[in-house]
C-alpha cells in the first residue's frame, strides 16, 4: 500500500507586517511549489502597482481560493525540499493558535519566528515567543527579515541577535538558528546571498532541513483502552495505537498497575491472522490469562510513562466563567477520566495584553494561560506532550462541558 510521504509541520509567527506572508510566498516560489499561473497573476498585480514581485500576494491568492472553496486545503500550505515535505500551519491569531495546539487540531513540530530587522522586537513578537516557550517547542529558527532595510549591516544583525537571544532565554526559548534574510529579495531564503557574505550560517531551507521529525510511530507502544467486549467467551480490548506498534506474542505492561501481560491475538476487521498493529490503527487485542484490563488503562511497551496523581501543566482557559481555586473538574487524557482540582496556580498570563496578570493566583479568567499544579483523585498515565502528543495533551471539563485544554511538558 502506498503511503504518502509525511510532511514536517511548521508554524510561522511574528508581528504584523514583519513579513510572514512574503516569506511563505517566497518559500513556495523558491521550492518550485508555486503554480506558474499563480506566479504570472502575482507578477501582473505587482507590475500594476509599480512594485517588484510582491510575494505576499501569494497568500491573498490562496485566501481567495479558500474562501471560494477551490483546489486547496483550508488551513495547510505545502512546500518541499530535496530532503522532505513541509506543511505550514496557519496561526491566525495567538489565541486561536494556542487553542488549536493544545486541543489537538494543530501540531507544529518546529517554528519560524520572523522579526523585522528595522523595527526589531514588537508586542506581538513577545506574545508569540511566549507561546512558543509555553508549548515547549524545541525546534525554533529566528529570522531577522528585511535585512536590506538596514543596508545588510552585520553590526545591526549582531546587535539584534544579542538582544533577541537574551529576551528568548527568559522565556525558555532557545533558537537553533538566528538568520539574516530578506524575504522580498530572496536573500538567504533558498540560496546564500553575496550581500551578506559576512554571514556563514545556513539558509532558511538548510536550517529547516536540520530539524527532526517527531516520529511517534517509532516511540514505545502506547495503547489506551477504549472499551472491552466479551465475544464467544473471549475478552477483547479495543483502542487506538497512539505511539509505536504491537505484535502478537509481545510481552507488554498494563498501566497504572504495572502488570505484565502477553498479547495473544490482534484483531483488525476484516483482516485475518494479524501479527502486528501500527501507529494510528484502531484495533482489538486479546491478552493471555486473567487480567483486570478495562477502559482508561494504558497498554505500553515499557515503564517509561509517568504514573502520578499530581501534574504540573500549562493550560489555556476557554470557558467564559473562569476558574476559582477549589472548583472540582474532570481530567480527560486519551481514555482516562479522573475527577481533579487545581491545587496551585503558579502564574496566570493574558496572551492578548502580553501581561503576567498574577503569580500564586486564586483564579483564572477566560482566554488566559496558566501554569498550574493539578491534584487528581487517582493516578493517571501520562507522557510529555513533546514526546507523545496524545499522551501529554488533556482537557479539563466542568459540569459536562470542556473548559480548558492543557499540555504536560
């Protein structure tokens, strides 16, 4: 069976007018992923306005097609290098991006933070950098765009680089690269530029190609049990493989009790004699002997998961009613559902105003981010969000409705 090459998901963030749209257009053009008719259209529009080719128009074309429902995926833009494919995840606004990342509809594995070399760090730059730190993204490349507006100055680049490194370190963001570029002229995007011959680092595409894919399929098995059925006297557990794979005959663990069990059979309708189930497959599984397996328990290949009744996490509060310390909530992670409460709010933050609202707080308001400690009524099985996303992402519910999404770092 043909399997489509996986694309590395990246998000491009930055202050308005710092060149995000131009960079996306340039990446599509320089990698040959911009259709000829689109380029001609952009060329004509730019000439009519008396400008050089304005690659920001690419995004306008794509937006127009999306609004009319034509030819293109609603939120994803692809380009490719000789090494692999990339998908650009749209980040329409800090709140939407944060909500999407935490609740699971968007999963960036790397980020490009774009900053205007002439204007420097602005409010939205700070906001987006904070969010990258909160999400624990380890693969970040900072692009000092519009280097042409400061006459390709090495001194200006080094001054900005020092300022940005210091600022990002405070947010626990440690960029892999800080690059001087001019997206509109193509300097150092796909090819090195003679105008910045003083810079010996990679181009944007070379930097991206050094980033690693998460490869959850190669991680140890994580199979949350969704339900169990007895068919013809046989107990069959059903669930979805959230990491790794499982083979018939494997010796695995049933968590949180750490009981060692053996895989007797794997059921995949309508297949017969199945010997292996892979990442993202929904399956039935039979274990040998007597065991207490039920919904909410996790089958794993090893004991590297964290088993705990206390979780330190970052959450995005979505409910208009807010949260008061002591309120009872329901913690849901994969098939696990456990009553809980927030024991400590280390700090809360408003990503819209870029203000640390309060430390050691007693409440969280709608659309705020909070760094918290959750106390659960019983132990759950979790993994870091950046290792196995589905095992490190959770939802908090109150009175049967979702009120917050969170990630465990």
